[in-house]
């Protein structure tokens, strides 16, 4: 049987979902109410920082001053609706007196029609604003994205309509004007330090250039153009040269693991003439495929004329340094760990970065002198998670921090301590002291590979009874769940949901399956993963068997849930192992890899190899639909830009033909990572209700008709 839920759901009805013996003492609304903070940026002057705070869907720009005793954290904007309009691209003016930001639109797929999940009849438009930090209302600058303020603070360059535009900040009545148009899809503008040039990437499909626009000459010059793809431009301090990364289009595309490929290289070009040369080249073999940091900037030009860059030469993502004149690269961050988020001080003399050194399922922050003369200094440690560090002009360091009980928030890292900048952003009734501390577990996959996970045990775990259990699979697959709240909003929400499920009496296992990040190149580039063989299914089986063998788990009540890639693995678990997984909830999962490959032609504009397409389909849940027996709840927004909505349409049709019990909930005009807070609360309420009905967890929530 199947039935469909309507869009309008009374979310509060899910708050009382619990087992008769549950020690649950908080609601879904409460655990989902924690503020999610992101977009931390340091001022180029003084000790101020800004960030974006998402309070139950109401997003605003906040500011704090690290030089004051209480930080004086306050809002700069006053948006009051959970309307799905995101805030991003926060940028300071050079004098530190104003902040430029973008409101609305799709930050993951810029240039596509602006999403409107709130169904606002007046429509929506991605718009650039500027707001003074000393008080005053935001002022609209232009429709567009990726703003960059000129070094003199007089002009904002930005992307709009596949071109780079500009608007004056000196005149409040100024209108945006086309700065220049160039063939190809332009990337974000990057001003030279002297303000005479604007660099940009030009995506041409199977190749790409670095372009430089001269403000005075009104000309575009391409830097040493080739048949390869050039990305990640970085200006020299004197504005005379520009460095960039060059890689082959065939190095990391397509299905399957890409442990080796055509080696990538670093080039430096004359900004005026475009004449360039190579200064460093990756060796063949390990590290030959470029893997970027989790931050936008990849190259860091130091005052001593070295370039600091990431590489996986030893199988782990590390920082290296090479002279601008060329030569051998020096490893700066040795060890079996991954460098993830990197930022540079305004004077380029110091870098701060996060990594999982010595604590593989968390993140901490270190500081590195750009000249390499001082030893690396660890700034944070302990049981928390610290990411996205920034360093101010005065040398102060701020981070985004989380732990097992409170979501990510901004903090000042000083003298080995962390001080929250805005503790009042935590809601009064947020149930921090009622959440469980997840345990690190290392389990064996079906093929023997060791897999990390986090185990959430309910308060009733030691009552001598067997409990229902759930496996959670994250998306990505280039993700890693941590021993605390995640630094991405999607997975911060998922962590809160796992806490809620534990409060209902479930034993929850969150699995960091192969092809995820955090455990080195070979783990991420797992052999035969995804569309090339679904080798992660070994981890799916291992997780289910781990739970089934626990004496506190009811082996007949093991379920699976996850989103995106995690939705794919949930569907795969149900399709291939309905004898192990009794029910599942699949958020916007991939159900047929071959259809996805056919929608993404390769760089030669040819159709996929028939053998690759066959393996891709065999790696998909739809290929095993005949053995799918367990009930499933399908959830997706129909404006999904990551996973085609047709994937869920086809899965629902196949389940219907097969006679499998399924339910579905569609969010009209929502995208992949739901933009509205109420969409998440509704979806998670439906999830708890679905598992509750199938695993005998009592609920007072009425079943929609």
C-alpha cells in the first residue's frame, strides 16, 4: 500500500513521539531550535568579525569585537521570516566600516533560477546589500552574487548575467554598470592588491582560463592559455604576477575512484602580458590528482615570495611551500591527518587551519607562520570541534566551534581557551544538558575494512531490554560525521535528529562509510565505490550486523535513514537487505546511477561507455527492486538541483509496481538542502512518526489522511 502526505503538516503533533519507557524530555522543535552560525569573516582592520546566524530559518548578519571584554555581539540586519532566503558571500570593506553580503538565491548553483520554497508570490531575487557596522539599515546595491570590494573601497565588482559588473559605493544613487563581458562562464572577481586589475576564472567546459581585466586599458588578457583547466588565482603582493593551479579535465571526473591521474601543476604569469611558466609539478602516482581544501582559497602567496598550497603527496591533505622561482616543495604539516579549512592574516604573515590531527573524528585549530621559521602552534584541543578559523589584523583568532550538545557558534581562541562571542544566541529552552554524548565506534565492514561511526545510546540503554535501532548514512559522499554537531547546516540538522531519535529510545549508529573524507586519500577514493560498484554496501551490511549482534538491540527492528548519498545507501540497504533492515527513510537519494551519468556527459561530449552505464545501473537500488520488501518513506523537494526529482518519481513507480509499502512527502519548490527551517522540522517529524509506527514506538501524532 502507499499513501501521500499533503504539504501542510502540523509540526507540533510530532513532539510527543516516544516509547512507553522513554526518558525523553525534549521535543523535536526544541532540539532543532539551536542557532546555526556560519560565514565567519575577519575585518581587514581592527579586531572585529562578522558571521551569519540562522535562528530557526531567520538568517541575519552579526558582528562582534574581539578587543572588548564581552565582545558586544549584535545584529547588523533584521530579517524576521523563515522564508528560505539564504545569506552568504559576506565581505568587508577595506576600512572595516561596512559589510557587503548577498541575500537570497542558490549559493551552491549560482546562476540558476532563484529558489522560492516559501512560494512567495512576489518572486525572489538574489541581491547584494551593504550595511554599516556602526548602525544603519542595509542598502541594496544590485541584483547579483560574489561581490568583491576594490582595495580603495570605492567599487564593488560582482557576477551577474554571466558577466562581471561594478557599482560605485561612493554614490548612494549609483546604478550597476557592466565592467566587462568575456566568453565562457566567469568565476568570482578578484581584485589585485593595487586595484588596477580584476582576475577571474573562465570556464569553457572541457578547459578553462585565468583572465585579467585591466581597469585602465579596459582589456582582458588570458594567462598562458592551454587545453587544460586553470583555477584558483592568487595575486602577488605587488600585483605584478598571478599564480594559479592547472589540471587536466580528465583527472578527477567520471565514476569511480581517482587515486591517480594526469599530474596537476602550479603556474605563475605576468599579469600584464599573460606570459607564464610552471613553478611546480605534481609527481605521477599518489597526489597527482588535485584535491582542494574545504575553503575557497587554495594558494597563499607569502611576503617571502613562497606559495603555500595543498597536496596529497603522502596520501593525506597537507600544506606545502614552494618558492615562486620554483624548486622542491617543503611539507609543512606532516602526519596522518587532513588539513581542511585554511585562512591567512591580512598581512599574509600567518595562516590558521583546522585539521583532525590526533583526533580523527573531531577538528581542532593550529597556527602556522607563513615563512615556516616558527613551529606550528596548536590553538584549540579537547572534546569540541573547531573549524573555519580566521585571523584579524591585530592577530586575534576566531573560530566556529561546536560540541556534542551545542551547535556551531563563533568563539575567540585565546590563551588555550575558547570564549563564545554570542552565548545569547542559544535559545533559552534549547535542551543542551539533555543530549547524549555520542561514542566513537570502529566496526568491521562485510569485507573487513574498519569503519568509524558515532553511537547514540538512549537513557534507557541499560534497562536490560532490546531496543529498536537505526543506522544513519550521511550524504556527499565527501563528508564525515563527527563526535558532535557538524559545521555544515545539513549535517548539523541530521545530528540534532539523531539526538532526537535517541531520546525516543532508539539506538542510533551514524556511519562514516568509505568514500567519505577525514581518513586519507585511499579511503576517500575507495575502489569501486558508488556508480563503479557500490563497494560502500559492505559498510551498510557491516553497520546492520554490528547492531544486530548487540545485546541491547532488537534484531527485528533495525532501520536506516539518510539523505542524498545517504538516501542512496538507505535505498540500497532496503533493496538488497530487507532481511536486515526492516524500514527506512530516504531523503532525495540517487536510485539509478546510470541515469545520472547520462545526464552528465563527459569532457569529450560523448555518451558514457555501455559497460560503465551497465555497472552504474547494477550499483543502483533500482537494479535490486525485486528483492526490496521493507517499507520506506521517500522525501524530496521538487526543485532539487543536486539529485533530479525524477529519481524519486521513478523509485515510487517501481515500488508501486513491486507492491512494496511506501509513503512519500514532496516539498514543492524546495531544493536539495531544504532552505526553510520548517521543512526540516516537518520532514524529521514525518521520519520519527514513520519509524514509530513500524517499530512499535508509541505516538500521539495523528496520521495524515
